[in-house]
């Protein structure tokens, strides 16, 4: 690959990376908002790892249902996003419980 072709490829990779990062920021904001909503609704939750896993499993089931509704019954695509955000929010709570994010 010549220098100019490599330069074009690098530009495209950089553009795609920047677009992905920007999209991810929006998703992370949604997870943060969901976490705040949950804290406002239920307060700070202290559960055992098994209890958290049970809640996450329930949310994964709701995500599966949203995907099934979308694929087979023309359900709304946004329901998939909402359920995925709830799964991600609970998974982050487990990571926080075990010290994730603390340096």
C-alpha cells in the first residue's frame, strides 16, 4: 500500500473511531441517567452478588423479549435500547460493588 493510500485508510479509521466514540458517549449518558433514575426511585441499593445477578437476569429476559417483539411483531426498536441500558446499568452496579472504577 502506498503512502497516500495508507493516509486515506488512516483518515477513515480515525473518522470511524471518532464517530463510534461520539455514539458511545450518548449511550453512556443514557446509562448514567438510568442509574440516577434508579437511585432516585429506590435509593442506594445494597444487595448480595446473587441478588444482583437475579436482577440482571430478569433485565436480560426483558431485553430478549424486546428483541423478539422487534424481530417478529414489529415492536419498537427503542424498547431494545431501553432494556439494554437497564442491563448495562445493573452490570455497572455490580462492577462498582467490587471496586471497579476505583484507582
